[in-house]
C-alpha cells in the first residue's frame, strides 16, 4: 500500500513537472564573479554541513522524553500489529492518542522496510527528509530567487540551531515545521504568479500538515485565512476549496478517534474561549505568554534572526508587494497570537507549559520565516521586476 501511494503521488506530479518552465536554470547562474563566489560559497557550506550532519545523526538515536513516552511506542505498535490497535497496550494506550498519526505511521513504515524496530536508523531517514525539504525549497524558489540569495539562504535554514537539534528527534514538530514552511512558500509564489500548480502543491501540504499534529489544522487555517485577507477574498473560488482541504483531511482521523472512544489528552479546550469568567481568571497566563513566548522566537541562539529578518523585509516590501508582505507578516503575527491564546487557556501550569512547549512551537514560526526570507529578499533586491500576480484579481 505504501508503494502504491508513492507511485500515485509520483504519477500525479508528472504532468505539472513536464509543464514547468526552465526558469529554475537560474539556480546555477550568476552574471558577475563576486556573486558567483557568494553563491558557490553558500552551496558549498550547505553541502558540507549536510555531510557532517549525516555523520552526527548516524551516531545517536532519538533522545527526547516525549519520543520514548508515546511517539516511538505508537510507531512500534503500528509495525507490530499493522493497524491502530485499540486494545490494552495498543496505539490508544499511550499519551495523546488524539494526535494525528502521520509521524508514528512514517516511523512504523520505516521499521517495516528495515524489517526490525531499529530506532538508531530513524535519524538517518529524517536526515533524508530534511535534505528533501531543502531541495523542495530550492526547486520552488529557484525561478524567482537569484543564486547569490538562494544558496546562502538555504544554508542559513539548515544552520538554524534548534532545527538542527530537532531533525532526527522523531518529534512530530520537525515534519510539521517543514510542511508549514513549504505550504507558505507555495502560497507566497501563488500570490506572485497565480500559477495553479502552486496552490495544488499547497493543498497537498495542508492535508499532510493536518495529519501530522493537532497544531497542523490551526496552522493550515491561519495560512488560508491570511491568504484570503491579503487578496481581499476576491479569488474565493480558489481559497474556499483550499480552506476546506485541512478541515476535510482532519475528518477521517477525528471520526476514527470518536468511534473508538479514545481518550483526549489535549492540554487545552477550545470551548474555554466561550467562558468569559474563566478567561478573566486566567488573564495572568496571557500576560506571561506575551512576555516570555517572544523570547523563544527571537532568540538568535535558537533561530538566528529568521523572524526579525522576515518582518523587516516584509516591511520594506509593504508598498511594492503588499500582498506578499502582508501574507508573511500576517501569518507570523496570527500564529503567534493563536499560540499565545493556547497558553492562555491551557490546562498545565503556565511556566511548565512554556518550558515544555514554547521552544517546539517557536519552530513552526522560525522555519516558516526562514523559508520565506530568500523570496522576500529577492523581491527587494530586484526592484524593477514586474509584480506578476501580486495584485488581487477578480
């Protein structure tokens, strides 16, 4: 079945790939020697880092407590039973049985191809997926981003300190951040070019995002909502179906979860947002979240300057590329507010909740910002380029 799905996805990609223009040739050409040196240095740094990173991930397995508490046990259950076992000791016996299953299914499939439950090989698989993520960024951006910007930017994405630690961890936040970033890049390119293939890829990524972790549905809906806002809702025939994708993707899993009467270990209840008294009683939590969560997002030791740089570039482009600038800044701000609200209504003690979750949640914002930086920089670097599709169309 896994091979059938892979073949189907590859086959569905053939037609759009055959119709791709040759603008991606720009990824390897620069007219001046200084720019060639900068681009080559960025590409060399990226390749060298990935080679060294492979050696590191091969030397150790997943270490995070959550991985051993429920992510890997779920994957092992899927490998051993071939299904979502609801009996004692099965899939629903572990913490957070309500989480969507894509991450443990992926590791379970890896075990199936290994023929054994060898967790020491999983980081190498995640390294391959990380390389695929960077290659996907390169392929998407090469048509509009010069090599002198593209390759150093991709190297900076790979060198994000906490992302480096996350890759190979078997935490679902790694693929979640990568999928969200790629969906954001596809949406941004659609704003600039109005090419249906970008939205087709974005919809597939949004579906995968929803099946990776609970936050995926939130991230997908925020992305589409901001996309609709910056286009003044005019291309509604496109954006309404796009918004339906993450919602429909969540239905089968939520239905299965309800049908099997599996428990819900969520750290928050969205219904609490309708309780003014409870919200007022917890208002201090919101103040703490607003004060301390940004420290995780803006810390150069964690994420370099990915988010501040994206916001500065968006501000510089606000007049020339208002839709692109609004999409980038708006998504970052709305996701920050959404996560701050989660900390507000969350059930765990607020400082424990921040210590346990803030760094992982900041991953989604930082990787999204870092992936959009080269596109924003390219649009700022080439001020005379015609704004193909940046203005809303009826």
